[in-house]
C-alpha cells in the first residue's frame, strides 16, 4: 500500500520519489510506504495553498460551513473503514477508534462548521471622541499544522478544521508513524467538495518535512502537537520569523484522589485515565496521588481491576490494551520500567512485554503500576507516555497540591473529592491548563484546551482556535 501526498486536490508521489516504511505495530511488520517528502514538496504544497487562498478566504461562511459539514458526515459514513485503518496504523484497539478517535474527528469538523457561523468580533465606541472602532478578524493566509501519532485523525482534524473554517489554506503533516487516516482524509475532502489547494497534506519525517514547514518563510503560523523537546526546537526556528505558534506538548498529569470521593466511579475512571490508548494520551493521569487513609485499599482494588484488562490484538473487539505505536517507543517506555527499582519504586503490577497469539512480533506491554515514595525521581518527573502509572500517598491537602505542582509540566489534572471548598482551592492553585473534578477527559469543544509551564503555549478549541487562526485588525473610524 503506497500512501501519497495530497497537493492541490491530487494524490502525488514525493518529487524525489523516495519512500519510508510504514509499520503495523500490532504485528511489528511493514505494511506500506509513505512519501519521504522534503522542502521541495513542502514548497509545492505551499504554492497550491497560496493559489487557493484568495478565493477560499472570500467564500461565504455558509459555503465553508456546508463543506466542513460534508466532511464531518463523510467521516461518519466511513466510520468502520477509518477506525480499522487507525487501529492497524497505530496499534490502538479498534473499539476505541470506533468510539473515540473517528467520531471525534467528525465532531471537530462539525463543531467548526457551526462555530464559524457564530464567530463575532468586537466594536468599541470611543465616547467623546466621535470615533468608533471595530475589529476585523482576517485569516492569516497559509498555515502549517503538524500532528502526532497517538490520536492521529483526532488531533490532525482538531487543527485543520478551525484553520480552514477561518478561511486559511493549510500545509499539514501527520506523524510519519501514523499517516494512513490523514491520507484517507484527503479523499474525503475531495468528495466533500473542498476546493483544490485549501488543504494540502505532505508526508515525511519531522526533521525534514516538518522542519521545512516550520522554516518556510511565508507559512504564517504553526499549530503543533507533539513532544516538549520538539516544541522547543520549533519555537527556536519560528521565533525570529515572528510566526504565530500554538504548541500542545507533553504532560505528567496528577490524578489526586481524596477519601471523600465517590470511590467506585473514581476507580473505574482511574483505570481509563491511566491506560486508555495504552497510556499514550497527553491527558492521561500518569501520577496517581492517593490520600493516606485509603491508600492500601486503593492499591489492592486498582491492581485487581487492572489485572482484568485484556492486552491483545487491537482488531479484536474484546481487547482493552493494544500495541504500543512503535518498537522505538516500546523501548523508551520499557526503559522507565527498568529503572523503577533503582529509583526506589516497587512494581505492583505488570512491567513485562506480552506475547499475543498470532502477533508475536507486535509491541505489547502489560499495564504497569509502580509505587513510589518520592516525587523527585524520573518516573514521576518525565513523560513516559505509555501504559505505566506511578502511585504514591499523601497526608494533607497542602502536600497533595505541592506534589501535583512539583513537575515541569502543566497540562491537566484530575481531583476526586466531594468537598466544594477543596475543589475550588485546588482549581485555583493547580498549575495546569485543565482541571477535571470527578471526571476525566470529558471534553466540551468550546473550552480552551492547552497547557501551562512546559506543556505548551497557546490554547486550542472553540473561540481560542478561531482567534489563533485569524489576525485581529483594529479599524478606527472618525466621524463628525
Ligand atoms: O514526537 P515528536 P515523538 C511526547 C511523548 C513521546 C515524545 C516523543 O513523550 O514519547 O513526545 O515522541 C513532527 N520540525 N509526545 O518523537 O517528534 C513529527 O514528525 C517539525 C506527546 O514521536 O514531537 C510528528 O508529526 N516537526 C504528544 C510531530 O512532530 C517535527 C504526542 C510529533 O512528533 C520535527 C506525541 C521538527 N524538527 C508525543 N520533529 C502529545 N502532546 O500528545 C518532529 N516533528
């Protein structure tokens, strides 16, 4: 299976005609090839985008909205095919792709199809000066969207939908590790009537294709989701060109559990927030902090529940935990488990690779729970991004808050409590972009999404995304 670049509405090879292998992680086997694009391909995509811009940015909001809705509907029509493609490419359980990834990709388009028709700008009357100001919000031009492998179509469309809804044209790059559903999206865009050149998808490595997008002098903004190190690198390149940047980076999110919570609900959700998508979600609660009075009970119940999760072939509906995305990533995650003892950690469950029947070369790992007694260790400070959580106890609210904030990341946090004062105090003092209380990953697409500290810069979602993808211009009119 050869994936192609999608430029100006056409499916084309890279100019160099070089290719990269694409793996099926559940089998550990190559099953296709993707173009190994370079700066020439990015330039070709840019030229298509810039040519399409003046017409696209002048389409009525209704026209744009209808096309975005068409894309959403077609994604839902092709739910089965897209979900199995995502599962094969990424290793995630097909049930998860059916329930979360693909429906959410459709919602991203439907949400911004609606949002753009309601996007209003401000006006300010300069009282006493006989002047009135209004804010024109114009699209930026050609923008770059670069997305990761953990939620491939979900995060790719989360960027593209607001960018094109706001009237921009896009040069986009999905992760080279999971290119398949982005390729299929190109076909859907043609079928939905998206004019040629509005969306261009270039496949290839981050350090060549991705970097060429960031370095392109006329690509005016970069919306990026990925690792913190890559984000810092992109910021260094983009800053001297004064590009607008939205960077959604890593996390090391605390899941803070108080004894007054709804215990059963907490336990069930904590299994999900720890291991959904093999723990490869930037929002996973990878540091579980438990109030001392229920610590022993929690450990016992949590281990028992986690031991029931089925690690298996992602294409089987009964699988809870599929394969990790790549051999390289499996090795990275495993290297953290290997240092657990050295760091004073105790493995309460898991820790080993799993050999799945008929998939013996796949990248499977047991869900792993490590008890730690000290926050100042790699296991609690670095993003592992796999099916590995640590747990530790705390005695007081102050200690819990201190532990929660004592990391360089600040993406999300979860608190389990029924105490309103505590909820408010923690909500105000947690240094994260998102605070969930008695829930996890409940997403309302109108809310600002993003992280504090080294988890990123800027916010996505709702109005924030439409503001990011437009330039505000103040028009001041003096009258007599
Ligand atoms: O991500 P990269 P990687 C974290 C997680 C993971 C680590 C590394 O901890 O273990 O990052 O993962 C493109 N210029 N997250 O190496 O490299 C790349 O091709 C422009 C958290 O896979 O950051 C891909 O499309 N682009 C995270 C995208 O960036 C570049 C999700 C992300 O890849 C580039 C994924 C460059 N120089 C990993 N280098 C989250 N926040 O959800 C790479 N890319």
